[in-house]
C-alpha cells in the first residue's frame, strides 16, 4: 500500500480505466506519494472530488486538465 492511501483506494484505482485523466492522475499520485489534500487545495476542490477522480467515478473539469497534464508529465 502506498503511503497515505487506503488499500481500497489503491485497489479501486488499479481496477479503473486508465483512459480517464483522473485515474491516470491517481496512479501517479499514489506512486509518488502526492497527498490528496495538497492536490485538492491546489485545484480548489474537495478531497472527495479528488478521490472520485482517482477511482473513475467522476472526471476532472476541463479547467483542471492543463494543471493535471503538467503533473502527469512531471512525475512520468
């Protein structure tokens, strides 16, 4: 289990489709120990919203895509 993430979140993220930018973000954050709270604060969304992205329940709003893409490229 990655630091700071429950086994349920890690398992749900692994099972979700990586075609979602939110799921891809989740995999990068879990792998690199980026906290949900930090990410939520930077994007001005709730932690629950970030968790929903990570497990594929919801997709990030288009206004967040540029920042998320930068994070994905940073941690590749």
